[in-house]
C-alpha cells in the first residue's frame, strides 16, 4: 500500500456498477429445438407408424386394409419464478453505487435461460407420457445409451467424449433413419456437452492434425460442428453427473424428435409493496416444458471425467 503522511484523508471509492457472478447468462439450446405454444394443461402429439407394402396376387380380389398403428406423446409445462425484495431505504442510501434493481433482473433472466436448457435436457432424458390420455409412462430406451467404455474396436475402456463416440451417434441416427445421408426429413442433430467434453475432443488427433482439416472448428478452441452434428456446450451443472464414478451423461438429439412447449416466456415485474413499507419486489416468471417424440431420436453418451 502507498505510504502517505495523511492516510486518514484518503477516501474509500466504490465502483458504481453491480457485477454479476460468473454464470451461463442465457439459453444456448433454444435455437436448436422446435417450439410450440401450449395454452392448456398439456398438448398431445400424434404419430403414425411406418407402413409396409403388400403384394397383390389375385385379380379382382378384395381389398385387405390394415389398421393404423398410432402413438401419442404428451407435453406438460411447469411454471417457475425468481423473486427478490429490495429495502427502499437501503436502496436510497447506496449513494454512488446505485440501485441493484437492473442487475437483479438480469440475474433472474439468466436463471430463466439456464432453466430453459435444463428443461430441455430433463425432457429428453426423463420418463415421458404417452397413450391416448397421457397415462402411459415411457422410460428412456436403454438401447439408446453409448456406454462410458465404448470403443469402435479393441478393448473397452472408460473414456470421455471421443471421436469414436461421435461416429457412433451418427451411426445410430443413420440406422434409425433419423439423420444422415439422404434422410428426407433433414432432422439436424445436436450434441449437448460440458466444456470438459470439449477439452476431450480437442485432445483428439483428428481435431489437431491437418489431415482432418475438413472438421469444422474455430481456432479459439470451440468445437462447433462435426459430421453434420452441432456441438453445444452448456454449464456442467445442467448435465447429470455421478460423483462415485466421475461419469457425466451428455445427450444428442434430432430436432424433429423433440419438442419444447412454451406457455409463458420470461416476464418481469418491479412493484412497490404498500403493505411492506413500500419496499420493492422484483420478480420474473416463466412457464415451459419439453418431451421426446421419438425414442430413436435421442441418445445418451456416458463420459468419464476422472482426473
């Protein structure tokens, strides 16, 4: 500290702006999923299973129609909010620092953005509701899980996100006619990871060698696209993690196999409360939900994060 003969005369100065804590400030997945407005308790989505052709073997024979194989999925929304109260007198006495109202609202909107991504992740990985009235529970398909020790060839061994695992995602989507070469519905795929998995990929030779320059990436270290699959990193807290095994589960989904329902986009209010000595309440509310429409269009990828 600077030594002075008049230290008592030095004032303490304070920044006149409030900083937000480090956090994911907005949704990073909203542009990768189809959205629907839900103005009721829930919304039902109907699907007709593929048909098979039948050979005609007789002249003037009777028509033998098949019944329709129908499947239903239900989407339900939940409402959430974030509310805080600021003492009117304390806000007046902050001086040059100023009121924290604007920063509080920004923080609440950031919470809504993260919750939007969490709702998407929880919706694609959880048990969804099917049946005519939504009474049939449909758990995540175990066949749609790429295990933590997956390798294309050789001895299985636990690993993080690898080139082989991404190829397996692409293979599964292709085999199931979800995405891939000459898939008519062009349902683009997205892989949701944390930055630990981005680091795994950047350690792969295929990302650093000039021989694989066709892999689209930014030189800043952001892996953004691979084999037609967008790779989006979110806060690690949004993806399931098992402490005992150091395994984090990431997810890949096809756009047309998932739907995100919105009942209310984030709305904010700033109100004086006469019954609370005119203190100010700041509140942000939103309502949304998500569901899987096709089991084949969502894949779980187990990734080892051991030190």
